[in-house]
C-alpha cells in the first residue's frame, strides 16, 4: 500500500483533492434537499448544466455579469422545480420521487438540446472564463488555477454553511426538519419556508459548481455534469445520505478516490477506471451499508 | 383474469404488428420488447420492493452474448478479430442464442446478487447502479468478449412479430407463475413488512436472491430479443437511458403489479411512437406537425405529470380484476401496497 502511494506524484494528489472539492460541493447541494424532503434529486446535474449554458450564452458579457446571470438562472430554476415538482410529491415513496426527477432531468436535457442545435452544432463554448484553467507553479508543482480556486471555494462554502446551520434560527429549523419534519412542524417550524430555503441554498451551490466545472471544461453540451452527478449520488449514499456532513464527506471521498485510482492505474488500463471505482463502491456498501462515515447507528429493521 | 388481461394485450399488439406496413412494424416490435424488459425488471423490483438500477446490465449481457454468438461465422473473424477463440470460432442459431443468453443472465445475476441482496433501500439501488457501470465499462473496453466501443452489427434480425409476441408472452407467463408461487408470495411478504416476514420464518436474503436471479435471466432473454430485433447494437443503447426509460415505464404503470408493468410499457412506448410520427407530420383529424426535438420534451413531461398526479401509477399498483375482491374497504386499504 505504501509502495503504491509512493508511486503517486504531487500533481495527481492535488488534482484528486480538487476533484474531491467539486464533488463535495455537489454532494452538499444534493444533501441539503434530501435532508428536508427525503428526495434524491437526480436533476441536480441539469441545474449545473443550465448554469453552464448560461455562462456559454453570455460569453460576450463581462465575466462578472455572466456569473451573476448564471446564479440568477440556476436559483430561479431550482425554486421553480421545487414549486412545480417537489411540492406535489412530498411524502411519496422515494422511488416515485427519484423517478420523477429522472423525468425532469430528461426534459431539461431535451430542452437544452433543442435550444443548442439551432446553430447546427451540439455544444457551446464558454470562452470568457476559460482562462482560469491555466496552470501556475506552486512550490515546484504545476497546478491549474481553478483547482486551487475549487478547493478554496469548497472550504469557504462548507464553512459558511456550517455557521448558517449551527448559529442561525433558520439553520436550527433546517436541522430540526432534517431529523424529523413531522415533529419539527408541531413545534412551529414552517415547512414551506425551511424547504424553500434549503432549495435556494442548493441552487446557489449548483451555480457555484457550474462556474467551476465550466472553467475546467468550457465545452458545454446537454450531458454536461451528468456523469459527475451520477458519481456524486453514489458517493453521497456511500458516505451516508441521512446526515449532511456524512453525505458531503462521501462526495469528497469518491472524488478523491477517483483521482488517486486514476493516478495508480497503468496508462493502458485507465479505461477501466469506472470499473475500479465502482467495485470499490460495492465493497464499501457491503461492509458499511448505512454509510462509510455513519458511526454508532445500526438499523435492526430494514425499511425499503 | 390477472394473467389473461396482460397476455391478451400482448397478443393484440402482436397481431396488430403483423397487419401494419413495414415502416410501422418497428414501433410494435419495440413495444413488445419493452414489455419483456419491463416485466423482467418488475419480477425483482415489483415483488421485492427493493429499487434496482442494475437490471439493464443483464439486458446488456444477454444482448451481447446472443449478438456475438449469432454473427455468421464467415464474417465474424473479420469484424471481431480479437474475441476469445471460443466466441470467435463458433456460431449458434436463433433459439439456442436466446437460451444461452437466458442462462448467462441468470448465472451472472445469481453471482452478483449473492453479496448484494443483503442490502436494501438506497444502498441496494446504488450498489446495483455500480454493477451497471462496471458491466458497461467492461463491455465497452474489453474487446476479447465483444465489439468494444464499436457497433456490433450483422446480427440476424430474427425477432419479427411472431418471435416478439411469443417472447413477451413467455416473460409475462413466467412472471405470473413466479408471483403466484410459494417463493413469490414469500418475497411479497418481505416487501410489505420485512420484519414480520422474518418473524414467520421467511429468509429475506434467499427470497430476494431467487427473484434477482429470475429477473436477471428474463432480462437477458429480453436483451437477446432486442438484439435480434435491431440487428446491430452498441453498449450505449443498453445503458443509462434505457435504465431510466424502462424504470419510468414501470413506475408510470404501477410498480407492484404485473398489469402495471405491461400497461406502463405499452402506454409509454405507444406515446413515444406517436410522437416520433408526429415530428414527421401525422394526420389525426387535423394535421399534427411537431417541430423535431419536441418528442423527448413531451415524453418526459408526460411521465413527470403522471407521477405527480398519480404517484401509484396508472393501475395504482393493482392487478386487473373484473369484480372487486370480497373484502371490506378498511381491510383493502390496509392491504394496499401504498399504505405504509
């Protein structure tokens, strides 16, 4: 094991941290909504995709205006999704909610494709913010600026969220709703307000992820962020979806592990990276079915 | 009645498919193969109540083993030179390829299910998704077992109206026989209340494993039907999109009944076919001509709408009955799969 780790060079480890940072942001976005609604939002990746398209279509604007537009569109879509889809589904079985978000993801992708192919090419290029993708040298290691930015942004966002959840009234209400929304409502927590706030935060995080991912990969298509969403959803469950911090750690862990395994595999075997990562996922799920980071709890009765 | 209605519907679609023109036949064949795939998925998800995103891996395995083994021998070494010799130097007929696919799918599902069926809830869903990812990755990259990232073509197109109808009927009949059997009823008991089922001596792990294996075998059989319908296939056609569409068909119809699985598959593929035609312009009293690209938007919106308005699906998850069963309404409510 030590020998294997020694084979890793510094850039691989830094990139693995960067990937983990982006995935942990997506995980926190998915975890926030799951906490209050018990809904796994598969369409989260499409929020990111719509943000990326906004950046691409506003590429001629000043960078700051383009990013503001991205936040506005993503947050508006996130709130609209809650109102039109999540609210009527409250209290339904997890399978129905998940499959409905599949359908929404499907629709958003189809809309993106329809808008996108008006110029007869699939995909747009978000040219204005791509320059942040250049590499700089820090302590003898070549790192892309955006990788450092992603790590810093992730730490700041997660710290702000921690303060919000532990030091403010709305944060307290959100935590109460996440542990038992029925009892929380009896004690005066307004469900609509708390859920709306969680959806808003989740939308803000999605817009942030959209900016980071678009800088890393300025070529935006209808399947933008789809792959990442699937991997993050897996990571969230592996980490333990019942709590926000275990879900976030799960997202980080799968990103970090993917980065490391990618560095460890021989070059001609990197096409098998998904198999290696998902085999690890199955192993972890078998050993710790309620979550890699969920300590001290065991479910004696399994509820499906 | 419970098996007659789904079977009659399948036969009706099958008969209709032999009367329509060649260009439209494909829609009916698609619908019949969808019924086979969705019912195969239903055998596990519907009876056990455990979510699985992995059943399409068995469809993929079935499609590729049946496809690779039926490519004519004289062209096989040319188009698939890197195959293991045992795959490259032998070719089998249509029916043997369906049986081989079924057996392979069953064995694969059993081996995968052996450890995974200990999981339930979201963990089970994610672990089975991991199986789909691994299957897809290996089929796509490992050229010793298949065509890799290129299209597998030259597969004999033997799934016509007759084979599609018989194939779908076989899957429906097996699914019905299973859910009425002792094993099926024990599994359904674990779906309603795992703790209580355990209390009366049902081995939850074993029952789920049986259903997973049967579902895997049927899914691989459906995959073989699919490859013989299309004549050519890529790994992308039996991956995420098919997983979402077939799951949506099942949920739209109603997860916990065979009738729901059959109806969901037929309704969604019917709507899909109609919209495909409407994109080219179709005459329904007034001429309907949708701009191209709107099909997926309408199909997705329709599925979302059904789920929002009728979360238990079109059938409410019940089998079709001519007269309501003779039990009090309170009992019925308690027994209905929606009650928690």
